[in-house]
C-alpha cells in the first residue's frame, strides 16, 4: 500500500519524567478549570434566578397582577399556602398553584 504511511510506536518516556507531583497536578488543572467555568456560567446564574423567583412567589399579595405558565394574566385576589386566586375578568376567578406564576406584571397592566 503506497498511500498509507507506516506507523511506529513511540518510545516510552523516561521513568519519573511526568510522574512527579507537579505532573499529576498539571494534568488535572484543565479539568478543574472547566468545572469552575461551568459553575460560573451555568450553575450560579440559575441559583440566583431560582432565589429571585422564590422570593417573588413568597411576596405575592392581593392586588398584584401576574402571568402564569399557561399564559393566563390576572389580578391576585386571595393568597393561600400553595394556591392563589386570580381574577381574569369580572366574575371570572380561577385557582392556580403558586409555582405556576412566572411573572409579576407592573401595576395597571390589566384593565379589569
């Protein structure tokens, strides 16, 4: 086969060349750096976002205007332990779970 070159085995490194304590630390350094970057880019912002959402849900009060995951927008009329009552239109009230509320709207957004 004239198109494929021959492959030769590489000579072994001298004993103790990369087996020292700095060699093993340097081999794990890129892995540690990768986990640090992933933490600051992905994990930390998500933790912050979850904390903000939890505090928004805990602070819900009657009169707040909210949007739900399903796209319903209404005014909070009653807050219970794990549910809120939303006024969608005059004489139309629905019960939704608190975790379904995804956004707190500015006051006066809805014309109810």
